[in-house]
C-alpha cells in the first residue's frame, strides 16, 4: 500500500453517489420474459413515428441485437458508444435510409429513454452528507461510465452537490470507458493530482477496482452485498458498505 498522502477522492456515479431503482420502470413482456425497462416509453413513440412500418417483434429483436453488439464492443475495447448511436444503429437496421430522419428520431428516443433513467435515479441523504464532509479535506472528482453526457451531468446536478466536484468526466464526454487507463489519466490531470494521491471509490470490481488499481490509484470497493471478488481482480485497498462509511474510513487512513 502506498505511503503517499491522499489528496483527492474520485467517485464513481451509479451505485456509488446515486442509486437507480429499475423496479420503478414499467414492466413489459417479451418472448416469455417480464422485463422492467424504459423500452415501453420509447417503443410507443417509435410506433407512432413510423406507423405502417412498425413491427413490434422486429423492433424489439433489433434493439436487443444492437445492445448485445454494443456491450461486446464496450467490454472488448473499453470505448463508449452513446445512447444516440445505439438508436441510430437500431433505426438503420430497421430500414431507415434518410440520415436526417434517423438522427432526429434517434434523438427523440434517446430523450425518452434518458428521462426514464433520470426519473428513477436518486441519492440517499447520508451519501450526500458524506460528500460534503469529504470535500472539507480533499479535492473531489467523479468518473462514470454512462452513455449520455447530458443526462450524466444532469444526474450529478440532481444530487445538489455538483458544485463540490473539482472535475467530472462522464464516459460519453470522451468516448472511453473504465477500465481504459486513459480515462483514469484524464481525471488525474483534471484533478491536478498524481494517481498515487487519489483514492478511487466505486462499486464495480472490473471498472472501478481493477481500472483504478492499474492506473496507480488506491481503491475503495463499495460492497454492501459482501460479494466475493473473482481471481482476475486485485484486492482493493479498502472495502466498505457504501459511501456513507467513507468519511470514517478516511479518518483512519490519515
């Protein structure tokens, strides 16, 4: 463990600074499964937009095909592919040829989807209190994998503590995703800190623990379910339940 003093704390966003509750999303059935998703909202809009060309089964199959493809690309290359581009791909595969029509409709579908995500995202009061406490002693940053820049920054604004952050990077801002080393270098540069001076806090082993560790940062893994780590993930420097426990941990480190 490094003896370098911690001067900055960088947080992940989802399930670190904010929670999102998919149980509040609409339930719909497809191929024998019931799924909670924003899909009913944007699917209804798509049907109204294309009328006679709409086929529900084809639209859903295409959407999930595109999502699977994008997730594979993200995992393989640690790149971000925006929500807008997801819908562009979907519409093109559904037979749309007019670029302007595709971009406009994809933007509308993105807005509907992201409004749903934002609607079910919130931050517990004790997590916000922890951020305010941490800011009294440390520079504060945020680094999130999220595929829509505008909505990502809006969600941070919704917490009421966006002004406390010295630097914020949403992956859609830069086209890269954790655990890509460059995105960690970028947040360190913006924080005007060396990696060894940064404590990275997140809930996802591969993105947050592995990525930050490889970048030379110390790591805090938020693990409220006490899940085991897989062998490919380095042991985090610290493990706590959630962000509310971070101020007390920091007192023990320095």
